[in-house]
């Protein structure tokens, strides 16, 4: 009798294991904000916005809900696509309501709690404040905060969720913004082969990648500072001699800031095409070519960039691009906790 | 046994009474004072839209909007001690009678000789994310694209220049537009005491905005819409708008 049961036991085991892997079974949605030990202290601390699972989930519902736009056609996720590290894949600039286009490239969203300011010109000073811009910009979502709150407070799912998240009976502007900050603030991206290298894992990089890393450290890392791969500063990286967009100067009104833009992190750079503040470059090859041969002179061009470019060899360019491809965090791009809750 | 019962009752009574007493002692005496902002243009009360005024550049104009933040209010007593209002953020809308009178609570008893407040919002609250109450971005006193509060809005129409819009803000750096204003009570005293709600009346003079310390010509300046040199200059103008009128104790 005992011997007869053994195959059944094995079968059950196989069945259970296969069940576990079945994607139809909901995956664990529990979230906490990952802060790797080798990252600096975050700028945004959640001290005044206690992070909770429900707060995060409310933010996630809002992020994916086109009701935030005037005609319910545009959500945050319309222009911030997870598979593109929450940038807008293959769009130099993005579609707002009524097919209106902005004039700057949609930035990727990750590691936001380490950023000192937001937007290409750094005009926004707090993660919680950022969403007001796309919601109220007439060429993005074109709404008013008043209308958005009115529409949200008509829906039971939001009333129920804000009760769980904040213990209140309706969403006000502060709860809207704080829950979005919880969702976006939890988007930590730190699981790449470059992170393996940073943590000293042996053989994380092959010789080409190591060579690319060394070129990067020598030529790029003063702005794209490790390990976040940005120093959060603003520079003119020699794209134009005359500026069609004055960039940081719009915020500071200082002539010395004309044509300067935020230094973006290079994490997930292989999937956040196109590149630069106006999305003018479609490939990493074009970007590397710019730094190699395309730096043009202007009144504010960064002093660390040689006019005419670094004159990389073909091998150096190849190695640099190979290194940049180690910065993609596939787990982050496919993390179900950051995906559209409507499809789960 | 009976003795024990008596003792219990006595002890219980004492406990109850002493608890009552303590409560009375802990409860603060809520000293109150009111501040009323009366908006004027020179010698006339400010009337929106319909009344035409003349500024020091001999331009004729009407006013359609006047809103500003008053924050970080402090009263100074005749013994030089200072009361600082906690969470002191107020949005004054000259058009809205519900907002142009502030009630300040928990003011210690005493005779006060001056008031100090900020026109604008301190830099801390400008960088601290989503706020509520007077600082809710729904109040239409917030720049989102260059984040920070709009400290002061004055809008109107000028016969010589058309519409003018002065939005003033900027919380840090050399163009910071917060201004601390101290108004002395000219020897009068605001007496805060139990059972009294003394009232401080201030004049807020639009004519002064156009004349002091700089002469503002609307023809030369029809628009201010961001932090910067112009905002900072206009902040100097609003710093001088506030004057003592009277106290009603």
C-alpha cells in the first residue's frame, strides 16, 4: 500500500511546484522601499508621509488611471511606460490630451527618492509636488486639481482605498500627492550587473565591460556620478551653439544657466530611448558619437567637455556601449508591483 | 468592615476631586486676539473693479484681485516677551470678508505693543511637499513648474496700459520675496485678558504699493509671473503697505 502511494506523492509534489510557477496565481505584492547600502542617504525620507502598502497601492491606482486627465485619455503611465523604465519609448516628446505634444523628452522614473529636484530644468523641488505639473499642464493632462479630486471622490474604490491608506473619508490634494509619492518613491532600481560589480561579485563584468567602465569613470562619471549615475546637477553638454530651449535659466533667470539641463541617471539607459532633453538621439551610438565628436562651443558649455568631443576610438565607443548595456534592471522593468493594477 | 467602606468612599472622593482640580489647572486659558486687514487706496476703502484710482505715476486703474499670505505671526509684549503663533499660515483675500480677519488663539495675557509677520511663506514650507489648509495648492497661490508659493497677487486694469498682473514669489536666494513686517502700535496696547477679544486693525494701502519705496508705473510694468528680480522689487513694495490703524480692546 505504502509503495503504491509513492508515485502519487511525487505527482502531488510536481503539481504543487508547477502551481507555484503558474503566472495566473497572484504574485506577492508586498512592497517596501529598497535602499541599497552602497547608495547615499535618500533626499526624500517618507518622514512626513508614512509609507504603507495601502498608500502605495492608492498611488499605483492613481498612476494608471486616465481619469486624472481632462478627457480621460491620458494617465501618468501613458507617457511613463514600465518596460521603458517609465520613460516614453520611442517618443522624442509625448502626446498629451488632444494629441498635443510637449517640447521635452519624458524622463524615466526610478530611484526618485535620491533626486534633489525634478524636471529637465529642475524647477520642481519635492517628489510630492511633481504630479501637479502634468495634471494641470494644458498640453499634458489638462485638468485642474479640483476636478480630479471631484472625479476621484465619486468612486467607491478610491473612497475605500484612501480610508485604508490614510484613515480619512475622501481624497484631498495632499492625499493625492502623498500617495503618488509613495508609489513613485518605492520605484527603486538597483538589480543590474553593474550593481553586482559594485557589490564585488567576482566576474560580474567581462573584459569589454570593464574596459567600458574604465572609460566611463574617466570621461563620464564626474557628472554621471556613481552609484546613482547622476550628481543631480545641470550642465550644457554641447548640443547646440544657440539654445532653442533655455533650460535651467527658465528657473534661475541666470544667464550662466542658459542651455543647461538636468544630468539624468544612466541606469536603464538602454531602454529609455530616445535621448537628451529633446529626444534628438535615437540610439546609444548617436549619444556616444556626440560626446566623441559632436561637442559644440557656446556661452555655457561645460568646461569638462572638450569642444569637438573626446575623440573616442571605435573600440572605446564599443566598450562604452557594452558597459551602458549592463545598467538595465530587468527585474524592475517587469516588477508586477509597479504594473497596471487593472491587469492583476 | 464599615470603617473600611468609609475609608474607601473618602479616598475615592479625594481622588475624584483632585482629578477634577488637575484638569482645570491643565486646561489653558485661551487668550484671543483678532487682526483685521482693512484694504484701502490712500484715504478710500478699496472697492474692486468699479472704482477708478490714480497712482503716483498719474495712471488710472481698477483692482480686480488682491490676495497674499500672512505667516509667522508674532506679538511682542510691553515686557519684550514674544508670542509666536504656531502653524501660522494665513491666506488673505481682500475680496473675501471671511479671510481678512484673523483670530489668533492661545495668546498669553498681557499688553502687547507690536506685531511682526511675514508676507509670504517661509522657505521650509516651500520645499516640504504637499501641504493642506491655507497652503493647499488648490488655493491657486502656487507655482508648480518652478515650485513655490505665490506670496502676493494683485491684478487689475489700467486705462493707460490695459490689464496688469503682479504675481510675486520666490523663496530662496538673492531674489527671495518674503518680507518681514513689524507694525508698532504707536504707544497703544493690545490687551489680552480673560473674557476679552481685543482687535487690532491694520490698513493695507494699495497706493503705498505703487509709490513706496519705488514708484511703480503700470505702463512700464504690466506683468510679474515668476520669482526673480522683478518679484523681489515688488516685494519691497508690499512690505510697506501695512500700517497701524487702531486697537479696540
